[in-house]
C-alpha cells in the first residue's frame, strides 16, 4: 500500500472512463434512441471536493452521450473526450494540454479498451468488477463496483495520500482521527 500512496501523492489529474466506472455499465436506451445513464451522487461529491484541492478530473470514454456532457459540466469538469475508441492518444493529448507527465496522472478503467492507458498511467486503477484481463495492468483495485462509489473511493485515496482529505471533510463538519 505504501507504493500506492506514493503514486497517489504525485497525482494532479484523474481520468475516468464512464461506462462501467462512473456507471454500472448498463446502457438504457429509449424507443427514440435516447440514452440514459445512472450516476452515483456520492461520486459527484467526491469529484467536486477533489477538484477543490487542485487535482483536475478528466473523462475519456468510448461512447458519445449528451448525458455525460451534461453531468460532467455540472461537476465543473472541462477535460471531456467522448467517442474515443483508441484511448491512449487521447490520454497523451490530455497530458500534453495540461503540461503533465504521465506519472502525475491516474486512470480508472474497467475493460480491455482501457489497457493501453492503464499501462501508461502513473497510477492505474481498475474497478472491483472490471474484466479480469485488465487486473495484471493495474496498480490498485477499488472495493466498489462500477457506478457504486468508485470515483469517491479513488478521490478519497488521492486526498488521503496528499494530506488534503481531513481539510476537505472538515468543511462538512467531519473530523478524521487518522
């Protein structure tokens, strides 16, 4: 765990996949082709408070959805790349645009399409119920399944490693007893 804490302490950007990470991976489609996704509200709060510490958040997802755009904008997330089937070039572009080394970036994924980025990220994370083929390529696995608190768990790991969690929780009247 000390290696994970060391890696997490260097993170300046966390990039999340969407389907299977920020959602449970289910795709809800209406009769007219409209798409619905369920996001976990506690993930949103975790992402919000992590951003208040100066760590940025990005999204790279293989699908394109207005609901993703809307949700991310409501959280103040500006780095959003949708419809990306080859995620590594998008990841590298995001790093370049933000002037970050890959060692300063965490990536959270759940499936085969994420492996190239997981192999490159400074801190690579898989959700608990990810496809088993990706586990050899990650530094850490969440306890939460996709869409059920993954982002909150990741955000709190990073804040704990960077010594900012206690201050953020105090804003809500919570006292940590490390």
